[in-house]
C-alpha cells in the first residue's frame, strides 16, 4: 500500500478519510488536525501558556509533543495517583519525556497531599476509584492552572474517548452532561481555567500510530483500575460499528457538536453558571457551598479518624 500523498510506503490506512499515509505524511496529518482544532475552536494562541495534563500514556504525550513541535508555549501536569508500580512507571515516563524537551513539569502527589493513594481514598469513602479519581483530577487540574497562571488546561481526550462518553450519556439520557461534552469549556467565571481537548479530531489508532512512528516513549499499559470500565465496552461497540461502516464515530460525535453549535454553542447550562461561587473550603468555583472535592476529603478524614 502506497501513501496517498507521496510515493513512500504507507504505514496507516485511514478508511474514514479514504486515505493512507507514510510516516512523514501521518505526522503532518496528526499535527494538521491538532492545529485545525486549536484554530477552528479558538482554543488558544501562541501567546497563551498552556498546561497539558499528562498521564504518561500515548494520548497525553502525543498532545504535548505535537503542541511543542507546533511552537505553542506548553508545560505538563502529572497527578501521581499512588497506584503501585503503574504510577511509578508512568511518572518516570513523564519525567524523561519532559526533561528531554526542556519542558516544565508540575507533579501533584496524592499520597503526600491527600494522605493516601486513590484506591485507599476511594475505599475510605466507599466510592468507585474512578469516580473519586475524576473529582480529584478535575480539582488539581484547575487548581494548578489557576495558581500558576496558565490561561488554558489541555487534556488528551481523543475522538474515541468523546464518542464513547457521548454514547454512554445518550444511552442513559444523561442530558445534563451533554453541555460539557464539547472540546472547549470556557473559563466562565474567575478561578475556573478554560479547558480544551485538541485531539478530538483524531481517532485513538491514529494517535497510537503517531506515537510509534515518532518513537515516543509512553506507558503502554492502561491504569489497572480501567479494567471492566463501561467506557471500554462503549469503545469496543463503536469500533465494531466503525469497522463495518467507516466514519460512524466521527459522524456521531462531530454531528453532535455541529447540532450543539447550531443551537448557539451551549457549553454550560446558564443556570449552573449563574450559581457558581467560591467553595468555602478551597475557593474553587462550585454550585454548592462546598465543592465535591472538599466534601470528599472531609468524608475521608472523618472516616479515618479514630
Ligand atoms: S486514571 Fe483514574 Fe482513569 Fe485510573 S483510577 Fe480510573 S479514572 S482508570 S482515566
Ligand atoms: Zn473546595
């Protein structure tokens, strides 16, 4: 199979675009899709300082690599969840990656600052690890971005992540979450960083191929807590649909975004926005008196107390 743009051998076929690319053209394609998302969705400019949340996996390290290559002003944030060897290995990948590129790396250690790793914390408050993890990561992503003066926080969510999350929300008619499913969540109030997902135009396999051909040293294994997650089932279902009918994933998620834009680009229910106020404990914006993170930590401390 030949590359559709040059005479070289193709390394990846992309049926949804009726094309195939060699190593160099694949890299150009991935960088082009990221640049297009950043510009079309007005995510940020070269004047912004962008904080990229990294896990050590292929998506977040690809995002950091591409934005750095394109000349954006990026730094990284790693939240160490304290999951045994997995966290040690992923942190080492992130440290090596950022130091090889001379990038600033912020690290938040759960064991040091929250007093326990994610699994112990989740047990203490009887919540599934991933739900506690989501609350903790959202809190620290926003906190570090605001504290260190980054105008934007970027995450490595790709087309597969967003389409499977949309499928999950639609299957349960959780319409209250749809407002937050766009690739840009503006900084609606003070103390709230703008959040963006510049990889939303790229499928997971395209990002994996970029990471391999560009020899990015990422952690291949998934977080052990991801095993059995519903999102993996939704991803699998969408992949089967995609294999039968290329373009389904893109049509599903991009179609949703187009409809949302046609309705005036809703990003957060106005009623929610009007109710945001600083949390009495940590000062981060919340719709209640105390934010979910502080409620969770208070419960963990109360449970641990003799
Ligand atoms: S990191 Fe956290 Fe994921 Fe691990 S504990 Fe669950 S939510 S699976 S993105
Ligand atoms: Zn709080």
